[in-house]
């Protein structure tokens, strides 16, 4: 299993990582409390529901009695999550025993969200002429999101399809990196699409492209929230609250943003650029949420094991030929990152894996294991039952080509020689080994090489132990 290049955070992990002031602020909104509740482990949900209508603390002994002792690990994990999120806090009873009580703001707003006591978004009356809006919203959302994926795969050809602010978020997220570190943009209009900064995708971006759309969107949303907070100094709690209000909205309904703060309007515009909301024009104070944002309410803690959006389309043969049954320009561009395209037909592409083609991918930071995973996870249904799905000759060769780049390891070192005696040499060699600084040695010739970073310590040791 290759090491993950991207740290995926579900909602619980992300909220836990936020400052306490932000967490307390988002607990003031029913939709946010309901979204967090839905992401909790089942046992944690059980604890919350049993405490929801109680106005006093419940002894820890009583809570522990609700769970069978054989589920001790799950109970402790639920306790830890509820405490780290600040959903409940530990207090002392009058008798001095440990007890737990729900945070009042979370309890009140969760109750309100569960029983729909208030509408977070203002709906507009939709006329009958908007009957075709459903299809329009779906097409718009997919077109905008795929334009981002196309830019990641082929930034040169797709640079005019997404806004500059979205490009900056991609760099902030580590999915793209600048080729020219000295590049200075001609202007800073974040809604413009004419930025010609030379960029390439990273190994993390290739891993990102292997995820399904729902996981991609959630990861991108975390990065967008962090970017708006850290770079644009926007109110993070307001942005998070708006995001979850949208996720509980009704698809096909039109909503008003007339009373939104400037911070919310700005964040709404960022969501428009990536296809999560649709606005007929920027000046009209009404919008439609798309399925991409509404689906976030269904939970994102399924992580990286979610089902794929589409069926597999790739067949790989032992002669390193790839047959991709697709007409998607995005999928074809993704395939071209590590293979040579040979023929293109209306519904199929033929490509070939070569040493040169995969080495070009390695130069971008893509690993051999990532290529193998991509070919396996996108295997055509007709070969999904084949064992192995990817011929071993192909997977072994990809790993061999990748390992060619790692045959040598380079260290900054210091060479030591001309020792007066074997004792001097062995003493210094053993010391270097003890501090994990020894790189190479030759006992017969009394020679050794140690890490340059440890030279001062080795030099000091030699002076202190040098025979007088």
C-alpha cells in the first residue's frame, strides 16, 4: 500500500481541527449542528439522542452502562469525538462523580434542525416556465466541475475555462504547482480566466483524480474554506454555515440572497464558479443550489472507499497496450499523462505504456503505484473478474521503471581517514553509528563517511576522546 499524498478529512476531523471560537460560532446554526450530528459514529449519535431532551447532567457510570463491555473501544472513541468537538463536556455531580452534559447551544440548535423549526434559506416562488431548470442545473454543475478537472490534467489547453481564484485554490491545495517561481500576474482580477501562469499537476493531484466526484468536491471545499479564511480573511464560521444551509436545500428551488452579508455573497460567488450553485447573472440576488452541494448533506465520512461515479472503461494487455472505451476528453487526457496515444476512434482510444511515457509521469511526481491503482480501479467490467485484473507483467514493469529512478540515494557527507590506530577508527565509527550518522565505512582501510549534519558532534567527540 502506497503512502497517501493527501490527508483526507471527513467533517468530524475537519471541525475538530478548527479553533474553539469557530466551533462555538457554528453551533449557533441548526443546519450545521444537524450536519455534524449525521457524521458522528452510531454510538455517539445514540449518546446525543439520549441526552437531547435532558436538562441536567448524566453520570458517566450511567452512560457506560448503556454499552456492552465488549464494545469498550467504540465507546471510548465516541466519548473522545464528542469531547473533542465540544458537543458535550465533563462535569461533576453534587456527589463528586463524573458526569456529562450536552453543550446548550448545540442541543437547542440540533433540536431545531431535527424538527425543522426554522427555515435557514428563503425560497422564491418558481414560475412554471422554469420547468426545464432541473436539466439545466445538472448540465451546468457537471460542466463547471469537469472544467476544473480538465485544468488539472491539461492546464495549458483549459486555462481559460476556470477563474483565477479557483486556480489559486488549486495551488493552495497542493494539486497544482507553478513552473516559474518568479512569475508575477499582470492583474489580480479573481473572476478573470486569462491567467497564463505556467503550472503542472502534482502527484497529489493524480491521487485526487482517482477519487469519485463526491470525495473530490468535499476535499476541494475544505481547501476553499481554508483559502478564504487564511488568504482572504473571510469569516470561516459564516462560510461553513452557508455551505451546510445549501446542502439541506431543495434541488430545483430558487433561493434569495438579498439579505446576505458581503462575506456570504463573496463565498457564494466562489461556489458559483465551481458549479455548486447556479445564478442567471451575478447581479440577480437569487440562485439555485445544484446536486453537487446538496449531496454533501448525505455524509462525507465514507472517505476514499466510495463507489465510483462511472463504470470502468480500461483493458490492459500483456503487450502493454491499453484499450480505453470512452469518448471523454477528460479521461483521455488523464490516460495521456502516462501513456502514448496511438489511435483514436469515436468511442475508443488505443494507447501504449512505454518506458519514456511513464518516466514523463514520474517527473511530475506521479508514482508507479498510483498508475497501477488507476489502471486497476478503472478496469472494464468485462475483465473485472479476471485474476489479476492488471497483468502482472505490466504492473511489475511499471514498478521496475519507477524503481530505476531510486537506485541511488544522495547524502551530504564528510569523509574521514588517516586514523592513527584501529582503536581511534572503531571508536569514531561506533559513535557515528550510535547517533545514526554513519553512511559508509571500510574497516580494512580505516575509512568512513558520516552525515554532514553530524560533523560538529563527531568532531567534538573525537577531540574529547583523542589520546594525549
